[in-house]
C-alpha cells in the first residue's frame, strides 16, 4: 500500500513540476519546450492515475482500504497536480497567442 501511495505522490509531484516549468518556458517564448513539458506532465499524471486506479479497483473488488494521512496526502498531491496542469495548459496557450 505504501508503495502505491508513494508512487502517486512522486508522479503527481513530477507532473506539477513539469507544468510549472512549462509556464516559465512559455513566459520566455519557448513554446515548443513548454508543450513538450506539458506532455511530460500529462504522462506523469497518467502514471499517478494508474496507481490510484489500483486502489479503486481493490476496494471495488471488496478489499478494505485503510484511510491514512499518507493516502490523503497522496490524493491531495494528485488533485493539485491535475489542477496545475489544466491551468498551465491555458497559460501556455495564452502566452503563445500574445
């Protein structure tokens, strides 16, 4: 369980970092690099989501998931990273139009 949780945290953190870096690249006019970083962010979020799906499938199959502070922290990381990625996509697009 801890391995899955830590994978969610790590992958989500990486996704958020790539998205934030993409914003900086867009600010500097490096739009190809920004889009590449956004793709990396998307890939990392996909990995985190796969880990989360393992927990969901286990619980849906009748398994009992123990709710811990670490699990809540992982979910918080995932949801924050998803939000940052979505906003970063919009910011990169706005910068590219200016």
